[in-house]
C-alpha cells in the first residue's frame, strides 16, 4: 500500500479493521432480516433490498441480488441493466466482449475482426491477436493502444494490460516506465520460468485521488476502510492507483504497487516475505530517476525523497529503529509514517553499503523460500550479513547522518 505522507498507528489500524468487520457483520445481519421478510415472487421487494444495499455501500451484495433475480427470471430487463448487461439480437450478454466473441469475432488492436481473418503469423497476447510487427514493438518496450472509449482507454505492453482514464500521452509514459521496471526486476531476480502464455499484469490508473477515494468509499465489502488513507492498492491481482499532477509522486506510487504485484504474480514470493522487507523494497524501488524516458530505481533523490527528510527528523528524535526490531518482529502491523521511512532507510542502506554482498545472499535465501520463519531469517542475517548487530547499527546510524544532511530542511 502506498500511503503518501499520512500516518496512523497500529492501534488505529486495528481499530479501523475491527470496526469495519463489526459494521459489515451488523449490516449483513440487517440484510438477512430484510431478506426473509420478502415473499417469494416479490420482485419489487428484491429491488428495494438491492437499493438498500447500494445505499449502504454493499456493492457486491447488490450485484448478487440482481444475479439471483435473473436466475429466477432470466429475461428481467431491469436486473440485466443494473448488472451492465448488453442486449443484442434478442439476447442478453454479460458485456460487449461476450457479445463479440459469441458472434465469431476476435480481438485485435482497436477493433474486432471475424475469426476467419486471423492469420497464422498472429500471436495471442493479453487476449489480443497481434501481428509480428506489433509483437516486436512490445519486445522493444513500447506501449500499444488497444482500445479507446469515451471515458477511458486501454494499452498493452509486453507484460501489462493498462486501463486508464488519463490522456494517451500520460498513459503511454507510465506504461513505458512500469515495463522498464519489470525488466529490471527480472534481470536482478532469481531466474523466473517463462511460459508461452505469460501472466497478464493488470494496472488501472484513475483520473485523480478523488476517484480513488470514491471507489473505496462506494464498496465497503471489497475495499478495506484504511485505504481511505492510501494513494494506491494492489489487491492480489490488479494494481489500482491515483493520478497526481506531481509526476514523481504518481510514478512513485506505480513503482511501489508494481513491485508488490511483481512479487505476488511473477516471482511468487510476496506472501512469505516479511512485511518490513516487502514494504522496504517497494519503497526502495519507488525512489527513482526518469530522464529521457529511461528508468533508474533505488535512488537517494534528496530533493524528492520525503523518507530521507523524515529520517533526518527521526535521527534528531532518536526514532531510527535497530535492525533487530524488524528481524525479530517481521510481521509488525504498524503502518505509520515512521515505520515506512524506517524500512526504506534500512533496505536502502543494506543495498548501498558494504553489507550489500551478504545481504544479496540473505535475499536469495529468502526469495527461494529457504527461511520462512523469523528465527531463521534472524540467524541467517547474523551469519551472512552482520554477525555483530551493535556494530551494524552504529555504522547504519552514522551513514544515515551523512545521507540525511542532503535532505532539504523543509519539504
């Protein structure tokens, strides 16, 4: 989760989570009480129940009610329309894609064509049939316009399928950025097995932060309440992010969430990585340089890096945490600003200092699943990285003092 400059404590995160779960449970009980009062065949009652769900932000339950209506009344027009179904040639379809497919069409860039027009040289990529020339463009790191609608457009890169409400120019630039990022991650990582039908990575870019908040607030079943404090989100499959006119901030959120997506769907390590390492690495890669459309990640960036600014502040307040605080408590659920800035600083130091060689060995053991337990991670850190943590912490703090002097006094 990208959290910008917002801070909130473990207590409040747990409070929000417990409160959200309690509130949902209460709403579900109320929903069930209303449902059992509806007599069989009372369509009006079910539509009223769906409207109540919409009012209470229970979007998934609302859709389930419409689906239940259609199970009993397959031709009920209002329920079909509420689900966004399409009526063509006397039949309902779940969406335009389903209708086109049912009529024997296949998806090309910016159009659907009859199945019989498909050429033997075409390749199916991200559910689009592409020519050899188009595949070559993707291999060269380009982003291709797939579809353009009134309110959004879709682009393809070699690894990604992007849905965006931004202008084509802005979306193309972000597409090129994240495509370069994943290629760098692949080069750095333990080799990832390639398959003829690769994982399609989905990315959705909303027009602004207000649109992100509206999405979160309108569906309390899908989106945790704490996302009201976030700027981006990886839901286990898709990355969703706010767009800011501050270009660096937008790219930073994209790289942060994109790294989580890579760890989950490509390297498939996300769900066993300790939280401090996962979030610290995401922040490490998020601080970048983007010059002449060439990406360089893991940069100090004093003028842009608010983490460095806060490290300077935490040093003066003695709030820089020791490495053992993270190694011995890897699943600590704090998500306040201090925690994020600390994990960025630790990962940056480990990758940029003389401890880097040992840390690479530790990372490889972690990413290959050889140390799943906190105790093992701690012992391996002592063996591979720093046998004396007291000396390590001294070196660490001394280097942070040097780096933090580069940060502006006011951010």
